[in-house]
């Protein structure tokens, strides 16, 4: 049995978790900064790193306490090394190096995106079926929209990604346009419940013949419509626009993912990253896919440290621990 304590501070959540054998979550503590950043309408990097400094030690202590373990009981320390905000990553990496040094345990620097994918292996009490290889991962977060093919553990082939805005970024920007607040994804999802997804025929950017995405045109289409209504002194139908925008994004994400799954003959699909918390996306991809779809429980879709421990377990098994001196990789890509 291998237990890993992981730390995650790549953006605006300070998180720590203990996971057993890369799957069973013994604890997962997350201190969110959302309320603080909501005042600025987005993440303010300096504020984020200061908050991580305040929260990191209590959050790590809480993760150990909730797991009923002490630092001596874990086999390794893992930490997000990138991608992310440099000032935020540095807090977690330095803290994790300190823990590893004090306890003389091995350390692993983990790719945040790899973590999001491995969230699909996590469970609390009852084991869930494991994703089967080859698998296709749709990674949709605030900073990324990627289709990644995995032939086996830790093997990543990036098929394509976004040419402009990430899916989550588009949700956040459109929510701001519609004055729905931050973070945009949950706000749009909520407003969309009262709207008609067919009220406005927003464009579906298919980029046929590629595995790439583009969401900035869709965002501009919403912007133009909002401006035109404002000029005419007409009310903005927030719910209808939210529903129509969400439907367009989900159509493209589901359509392209299923097409790639077929083209590469995968045995399963993993949907991960903050946007995988979206209810419409979850329902549509699950009901339309011919192969099993694995989507992490909601709490492990958005940033958390359990997913970092899950990925670290595979690297630990493959004896890929890191040296003390490793640096941050704020622009680290996967595959
Ligand atoms: O993975 P994540 O927590 O952080 C990054 O690594 O970026 O993803 C955050 C993104 C935000 O853009 C947020 O608006 C989006 O995930 N998100 C959602 C939902 N919940 C979070 N997007 C659509 N629907 C949701 N329910
Ligand atoms: Zn993330």
C-alpha cells in the first residue's frame, strides 16, 4: 500500500490531500480563494500567492489530520510543478520540498494537467471501474482545452487543443459580459436552467479536419449581440444567452470528442478539468458515447490535490521521483 501526500497551489485553490494507491482518497482539503478574487472579476496573481502562503500549512495539516495520519506514515510527497501561476506554484513547491526534507521522503513534481486526467481514477469509499486503455481524455479547464490520447499510464499524445480561448475561459468571459459574476462556469450553468438553448443560433466552430478548438468567435458573437441590445436600450435576456452559449460549447466539445474516440478506436473516454463539472456536458457525453465515459466526482473536477496524488502514484510506481533541486514549469505542456 502506497500513501502519497500531495500539495496543489497552481492557481487560486490551496489544496492538500492523501491518497492510497492512486485511487482511494483518504482526505482532500481545499481552501478556495474564489470570494477574494470575485472582487476583481478574476484571479489576481499577487493576491493568490499571498493567500497560498497563509493557507498552505493549515491545509496540509488538515489533510493529514482528516486521513488520521502523520507525516511519517506517508510514502512520498507530491506537488504541482506546473503549468500555473509562477508565484502560486512556488509556494506549494517550496512547502513540499520542506516537508520532504524534514521527513526524508521522496518528492515528485507533477504536471497539473496529468493530475486532472488522473482524477478519473479517484474514489472515496467504493471502488469505481478503472478507465481502460487506449483512452481519450478531453481536458477542459480555465486555461486548457485539449484532446489527449493515452495508450497506457503516463503516455500522452496531444491530438489538439484550443487556438485561442480555453473552454473555461470562454465561460468566464461570457459570464462577465452577461454580468453573471465569477467564476463563470457555475454562473452560466445556473442561469441557463431558465433559458432556451435554441433562442439564439450561436456558431459552432468545428474546425473540420483538425482536433483543434476555437471559442473566441463564439465569445465575440455573444458580445456583439449584447452590444446591439444595449444600443437599442433593450433588456439582456441573460438566461437565454447563457443557455444558447452553453449549448454551443457543449455541442462542439461532445461532437469532436466522440469523433476522435471513433477515429482512434479508444476503449474509454475521460472528461476532466473544471469544465467537466458542467451538468449538460456530463449528461450529453455520457448518453451519446458508445464507450464508457469516466468523469471524476464533482469535487475532483475543479482544482484539488487528490488528483495530484493520483498521478504521482503512477510516477512513484515507475520510479520517477525527482531530485531536490527541481524548478517550476509554469508553461509545462502535456504530450
Ligand atoms: O480546473 P479548474 O478548476 O482550474 C484550472 O486549472 O483552470 O477550472 C476552472 C474553470 C473555470 O473557467 C470555471 O468557470 C470552469 O472551470 N467551471 C465550469 C463549471 N465549473 C467550473 N465551467 C462550466 N460549467 C461548470 N459547472
Ligand atoms: Zn486545473
